[in-house]
């Protein structure tokens, strides 16, 4: 059990720090949607193994987390579930399937999708995120170039 908790802490810290570094987020009402895309080589081997993510210069990973603002300014925000759908298209117009998996550990909820990439490949992502599945999906569009070094 200790190893599982440590693995979770590692993935939580990695994904949270990557989200903060990328500073990609959008506020939608009481929610903040954090998102980023990275090369899976950036994930520490022990964390990748724990979550069965293949580390490779030829694999990208999309990470999405939704947080709900606290009841007042002093209350902390909290992770919430969401319905998440993703379209990823490269500059050649090829649609790349990204299957999203929900990961729940303690108070954290992440939506992770892993997909094939090539060196220097550029993707246009369209995320559809419906916080707490209220029937009000919010679309986010962003572009990401993937490099292995």
C-alpha cells in the first residue's frame, strides 16, 4: 500500500507541476479547467509503470483536470468529475484518436489520454469538457508541437 501511495504522490506532483508550468487553463463559471500535452518521456519511469503509461519519444500524453472554486474566497477549490472528449488533428489533417481515461486517487481526478506522435509533429486539439456532467460542455482549442529533446 505504501508503494501505491508513493506512486500516486509522484504522479500527482508530476501532473500538477506540469499543469502549473504550462499555465494552460480556462475559467468557466465556478470551474477552472487545466490542460496540457507532453511527451511521455517526461514522465518518471516509476510513475509511468504505476499507471501503465509507455514512456517513448513517439508517444504524447494529454492531461486534463477540472477544479471547482470553493464556496467563498477562503475555501479551497476541489477536484470534480467531468465528461471529457478530445479531437486531435495534425497539420496533415489526420485525425489521431485519443482515448481518455479517468484516474481517481484520493482527492485528485485526472483525465489522461496517450497517443502516437512524431518528432516535431504539431497537433490542434479540441477539448470538450463538461464539468460535473451538467450538459453544458465547454470547448477549448490549443496547438502543441511535440519534441523529444
